[in-house]
């Protein structure tokens, strides 16, 4: 179990609560709902991290600005974090926090395998600790789960959208299934839940729990009764910090009130139990320690056993198993690098107090976020893609580890260990409990065994029990301490050990060592040779000397009794074992003649096969006993002259030959089947490799689809806005009652008002047609030339033009400027001045008559 130090310093901006919002496909609507419910002066900063297309300009900031009064900005590198602001991650970047500033980095991993939400949430957890809030909304995959785990473990609040309300529920479901979520709610309800959580954290200080000693003792009693775990030896500051967090989530102002909630709700006891276990772990945490282990410590361990060895290791408080799997991978890599001639194996016992954590560890399933800890090469060698987008540990690595529930404080330890890996656990225990566990570790390890501790752990005052390995950091070598020194620290073991040394009776007792030695001597001298087999004939255990009856078969090593039995015993053994398995009990065969290489009788043999009783410790096995008997007299062995007996002997010999032939054929068939099985395995591996490639392609396509869905949602929102603006523009132009035609740089029609139809014979299908192709009533053949001149000089043109039906219009041609101030055509307006012209003509007529 690996954990951040409880004494880590919170950074300067920890007083500003930071709410991280992670979303992917279908996330735009819930983000808007959440931000719309945030009050204007909430005192918190909000950071939106969404899966975005790296090649597309993000429209998210301007879309979110419409739903909140807080300022919405796209993050730039080095931007300062401020309260009452909304920050949006830019495309094709990973985001983190450092000294109250945002840090932008190139995205980690290939497209389709990027986890920007996890990346930011983990940085947020480290930077803001208990002032961090993580929210996972709609999206595909499992991004955000690992980040929520980090936020929750550092005292922050982890929230997820109610899956039924999400357009795409895999992301919130992944977080909920991983048991890293404190609150599941609708997006619109989340701001109120965050506010309540913050208010309770301000008013419910941990120091109140110190005053309420009785309530704390009652809490310990409830935990002990329901879970069997005693947390009274845990450091009080650690316990109070975890209790305070659960009180905030449950909105309890006092510890007494929280104890009442625990009494009424047993599920809350389980939640607090899991909270107190602090199940934090990562693959290859503290890389320098693992580098030393693989480069120096493990090679030294192998060198100390040149003839091979079966090593044992124990990983207490293993949580979900990452530490144990890291040790198995490290041992495997050392063997691959050194390639020793001898055979070495490592059996790892991984234990924890949390049943749920052990169950997850047994599955060997991990999220996609482990890629950052494991690395690409190890990920390809030791993991396979899983169905949920994560990874599954390779089967042969999984088979080296045994997971079990164990309480390191009260349960017996594993013994005769070569490696004990207990990292960052002791810092959460009182010094009294540490003084009990360090000698316990000494007792569990073999001489010269290795003890791996965390970066914040030390053996303390027990310098005579462990010595640090040179340059190892936190790896210690077990020392052979005096029995009297161990007795001071470990009385349970010392009492038994010291008794062995102190009680030396002058007269041997039949109840002591003498009896044991006599029994051992009788077993060696007078017990017949025997082997223990399984139902398939594989040898499990050998007692005594069996060389006269069994010998290793040539070729690949084979420990099957049918392959190892000598030729003149093979047929009888097969029949005897078959009968013992079918009939049960003991089946005997007496007076079997064993012949030497020349074919002469060498000894007589009594064989007994006994199937072990069902339900016993050896159930499913067969005990085969070899008892040497005296050869029968020569007279009895004289060949009979009875023709009938001779005929039977010949038939028996013929039958044996036929049986041998059948056995040889069966052996050949078995070899062929084995070969075919190997070919099928090879084909299966190829298909599995192809499936992994297809899975990778599927993940990339899924990620691309999420990005496209996000872009589509943004563009759809933009299209709706443009449709609204377009309607407003159309109504505005038509309300002016001015004929207007918009032309592009090639004088093709781009848009026109309804009033323009009275001058030009326009229909909606004329858009994108040259204006000169359209019939009109104007006596203005120079219009196209004037328009080209306006495009060239950017000086507007205005003329009074008469129509063929005696109407007059002021034709004004002006350049068309885009929002980027680029000339992209002209705007032609036609203002009806017919009445003015008629009045002008009438006035002139009146003036002429007057003259």
C-alpha cells in the first residue's frame, strides 16, 4: 500500500476551492446545467476538461459564457487561478496546476488513449488536497475514475452524474463501479451539494472530535463490532481527518450526530471502514526504489542461491494489488535480463483487510490510467486490453500471486519469507503498534531476507534487527539478532524460542526429541517406498528410494507414473491404479517379479494402490506403495511342462504385446494431439494479437467519435444561434423597405431582400447566379462596371437611375466587409425616389409656367 505523506504541505492557493468538471460525448448540456446553477459569488474556481478534437477550434468558452455570469476563459500556459472564474482546457493539451498557475503540456499517449480528465484531476488532488472537487459527467470510457480516486484519497469531494440522466453513461458508471464517488446527483443539483460540503468543512473542525472522547470511543466500538477491525492504534490525526471527511459528506455538524447516523445506517460503518483503510496504491511507486531492487537487490538474492530456489514474498496491506503485481513484474524482468541456468520462482502472498479491494486485486483489472505508471513497453508485455477500455494483467503473472484477507495487527504472519514489502503503512500506526510490527517482520523473514518500506517508513529503533542496504533508500537486510534481544520485542515468539534453548533436560524424555528421532528412524528404515499420485498419474510426492521401480523418461521432463515406471511394471501399474480409483480403498498385487536388464528375475515386489478418502486433506489422490518381497524358490519358478499352461502363457505374452502396441499407438496419438494443441495455441495467440490490434483501433475510433460528437454538439449550438441571427437579419432588412442585393467578389448573388424582386426578376433559386443574368427594369447597363470599380477602389458609387416603367431609384454600391475586415463583394441598395422626381418635375413645370 502506497500513500502520500500525511504531512504534505498544501500549496498557497489551497484556500480557493477548485471544482474540476470532466466530460466527453454528451457533456455540453450537463456542463451548462451545472454552471447555470452556480451563484455569481461562489468563491470557487471551475475548470472544464472535455475530450476535444485536437484539430478543431473549440467553441466551448463562448457557449458556456451564455449560461453563467462568471468570466469564461480558455486556459493559456501560466494563467493565474482565480475564484469565480470558469476555465476551459484548450484542444490538444493536457492541463495541470502548479503554484497557483495553470500548466499546459503536450498530450500524453496516442490519440484514442489520452486521459486528460485523469491527468488534471490527479494534479488537482495533489495541489488542492481537501479543497478539491472532482465531477464526472456524460462520456464514453473510464476517463476520470482514477482522478476521482486521487481526489477522494486526498480529502476532496468526488461526484458523478446520475447515470440515468447522462446521454452516455460509461464514464459516470465507471467511477461509481470503482467505489470512488461520494455523491451521485443531477448536474443541476451539484452546485448546492458542493456549497453544503464546503460550509460543513468550515464549521466541523476535526478538533471537536478530540473533545468528544466518548463519541470517538463509541465510533471505535461500532467499527470493531461490524468489521472486526480495531482502529484505536491508528494515529488519531489520520482517523480524525477521515472521520471529518465522512461527516462533511453526510452533512453532520458534530461527531455525536455522526455516531448516531452510523448506528442507524450500518452501510455508513462500512463506508467509514473503507475510508480509514486509505487504500492508495500505484504501479512502481517511487521508481528509484524499484530500480535498485531490480538492478542490485534481486540479482544479489539470485546469486546467493546458485542452484535455484523457490522464493516467497509477502505484501501486507496490498489494497487493489498494484504493489504485488509490480513485484511480480520486477522479478520476471530480472530473470529475463540475467537468464540464469538454474530455475527460480517467486510465490507472492498479498493480503489486505478490505474484502472488496482483495476481490478487485484478484481480477487483475485496471483502468487505462495505469499507462502513465507502467510505461508503454511493460503495458504491451504484461497486460492485455480489457473489455471496459482498461487492461488485464497477464495470466502467468497473475498466477504467481495469492490474494487473501488478513489483519496484519491480529492475524498470524506468513513466515520463511525472502521478501517482505510493506510500503507507507507504518506511518498511519501509533509508535506502540510500530514497535510490535517491526519485530514481527523480523520473525517472518529468513536470514538475509529483504524488507521494503515506504518513503516515510523506517525500522525506527530496531537497528539490531534490520540494516539498510547500500544505496537502497528504503530496502533493509534482516540481521540475525540474539534470541534475548528478540524476546524483548516479540514475547510471543520469544517465549517459545527461549524455551527451546533454556530447557535442556539431563535425561532424554520419550515425549521430547528422542521420541521424534526414533519415529523418524523407523520411517526411514522400515516404511516401504511410496509415491502420492493424482488421478491422472502425475507424481505429487515421493517417499523413500524408488529408483529400482521408477526412472526419468528420456526427452522432455515428465513426472507421470506411466512414463517413469520401468517396462516390466508399466502394465500392472496402469491396471492397479485404474482399479483403485474406480473401486476405492486399497488394491494389492502380490509377488510381481521384477527382471533386470538381462531379463533374469531380480526381486519380487508387492504393489498396493489406495485411493485417499473423500473430504480428507489428500482427497483426489492415490498412494502407491512398493514393498520388496523375497523371490519364490527355484522349484516354484520352474517352467511348467503342462501344454495347457504353456498355451495360456503364450496367449498372455501375445496379449501383453498387443497391449504394448496399443499403448504405443496411444502415445503416438497423444504426441500428435499435443502437437495439434500447440499449433492451436499458436493460432490462438495470433488471433489474440489481431484482436488486441482491433481493440486498439476500436478505442481510437471510439475516442474520435467522442471528439466528433463534442464538436457536433458545439456546432449544432452555433448553427442554432446563426439561424436565430439569420432570422433577425432577414426581418431587419425587410423592415427597412429598401431593395438590397448582396454580391460576392465575382458579382454573383449572395442574398437579396424581398423588395429587390420589384426591380430584378429574382427567385430563391437565383442565389449564386451572376447578377447580369437576371432580367431587370433598370436603364443602367454600367452597373457591373461600377461594381467592379468599387471593388478596385473601395470608393462607394451612387447614381440616380430611371427604370423602363418610369420609376426612379438611387443606386448605391458599397464594399462588403467581413467581420475580419476583408472585402468580399459589394452591397447594392435601391432607394425609390420616384415621388421626389415627380415632385421635382412638377416644380420645374410650375416654375416654367411662372416664367
